[in-house]
């Protein structure tokens, strides 16, 4: 499919959904927002945006800054963190979590700790790296 990216709502057990869109026909920003609303309404599997879908969001909105602001707004409106998973190599990736407005870094870290096993089932071995440590 040309121009297609993946957006996933992922709860490793038992729910998993993958939404594939054609960014030439469907708005990535609206698709991400709709998926996050549906996930939050249904009790919330984790919404993860692939690096490819993030690139399409940047293309639609015009910049990384605009895409990041959009994802922060969506996280705030849904009340749940959103992740963006970037492949960094053949068998490696970095996943960034964007928390809702008003969440402290400690609250996000606590949320990640509470979902650690689920996150590892979805993405493989994980560790928390705080922004100041980058």
C-alpha cells in the first residue's frame, strides 16, 4: 500500500488492534485521535504509533514540533499515554512515551512500571531512561 503507516492499539493479552491507513486518503492526525478515543473509551489498550506513521504525521502537520504537540494533545484528551516506537536497527527500537498534560515524570514512570510486563511482551526487554539522562 503506498503511503500507508501503522497505528496500533496494543494490549498484549488479549486485545490487539492494528490500524493501517493510506496517508494520501486519510488524515494521520485524525486517525490517531480516533484510535486513542476508542481505546480510552473501551478501557484502554496502549496506543502506539510506529515510526513510519509518525513520519506521515510530520508530513501532514509540517514539522516534528507540530506532530509532538498533536500527540501530547491526543494523550491529554484520552487521559492515557501514547507511545511512538522508532526502529533503531535490525533488532532494536526506541519507544518514547508521551503522557497527558499534568502528569509528572514520576507519574509516567509509575505507569510504565505498572505496565512493565505488558510493555515487554509488546516490545521486548525495556528499561526506563529519563529525559535528563539522555
